């Protein structure tokens, strides 16, 4: 088996108003089905290692997590090396239920931006109110960064994780770098 390679080989930039890093490969499983069905939610919690999030939220603990993607979809996150075992466990537990379970790890790129201007950088690119009163805690959004479909959450007040398709990783990295250019602070307290 070959070693996994991230879309941009862990590219990073720290010369702007935030630090931008492409994170290495991350295990990600899409689970679609009736989220009110106990067997499905129980299997998701076992695979994700955290409690089930509320609508439009994400629960994470280290490399483990579950993100609410839509009324019938969850994104389960885990270490890349664990994804096949967790996928097999989900498929086994849900074999008699109407559900779709797919490994999407290699289809996605994950970026982390960090620093005191994280909210400003996101606000420049995504149509999301980034004021702490409006986007906080475990909130999770599927949106667009410029014209790139993406999802993001903030593990803490000065860090955001962004997931996009691997095919647009370079474009996303360049968007983030442009939005984080030195001296590009908006000066609006978010």
C-alpha cells in the first residue's frame, strides 16, 4: 500500500494576517440516511467517537468528529489510517438499513487557518456572518469561498478548518493567501 499524499503536499504560508496550512490526509466518511433512525445514529456515534451534533453543528475531539451536512447526511472524521476499519464497521452495522456509507477521504482537501484575523479572512470569501454572536461554538457551515464549494468550522476562537474538493485545493489555497495578505486587515471587529 502506498503512503497517502495530500492535495498540496502539506503546503503552508505564514506571512499574512493568518497562518494557512493544508493538513495532511484526513479520514472522512459520508453517511446518508434517516438521521432520526436509532441504528444509524448509534453507528455514526460509534464510528465518529463523539456525540451526534445538532443541525448545522460539528462535534470534534482531536482527530475524531461528526459534522452535520444536511437533514440526511453526516460527515464522520477520523485519522486517515482508521477510515477503512470505521467504514467496515458502519457498513456492517447498517447492512439491514437504508443508508449510504462512502469513504470520501481522498476526494477532499483540508485547510487550517489560524490567528487573530481568522474571522476577517473567512468573511472576505464566504457569505457567512462571522461575528462571534452569529457564528460560534460548534457551528458548522456548508457554503462557498468565492465560487468554491466548501464547509468549515472553528475548533477554537482563532482557528478554522475548511474542507473542499481536492480538485480545487490549489485554488482554495490561493484564495486564502489573497484574503490574508499582509496589511489586508479590514479593521472591523468581528
